[in-house]
C-alpha cells in the first residue's frame, strides 16, 4: 500500500488565553464578530459555523484565510514554530 506525507504548509495561529483585551489579538482575529462568553470562551465564526474556543485553544488561519480551532495537544503534535 503506498504511503503519503502531508505537504508542509505555513499557517498563522494564535493561542486564546482567556484575556478579552482586543489589543492582544492579531489583526485577523479582530476582523468579524469575536466576542467572549461569561465562561471566558471566545466566540469564533468559522466556515463550519460558530465555534467556542476555551482558554488554551489555538485559532488557526490557513493560507486561504479560513479560520479553524485546534485543541492544544493536537496543535503541538502537528505544528512547530518557524522563523520568518
């Protein structure tokens, strides 16, 4: 059976720390309707509908500008920091 490796892609990502201060967010998170709930969750509009990021979750913007949520253990298993 042939095996395949996923091509490396570069994404932008930001870890939601539960701090509602807008000035700590990257510009692409400020766009749209990102609000916080009483439980410090971040309301994130995605292509699949509204999602709720808990503190520690990562918000990812892919090369096409689409927004996704990612749990910390999955993020750290699949991504590593790069130098620009």
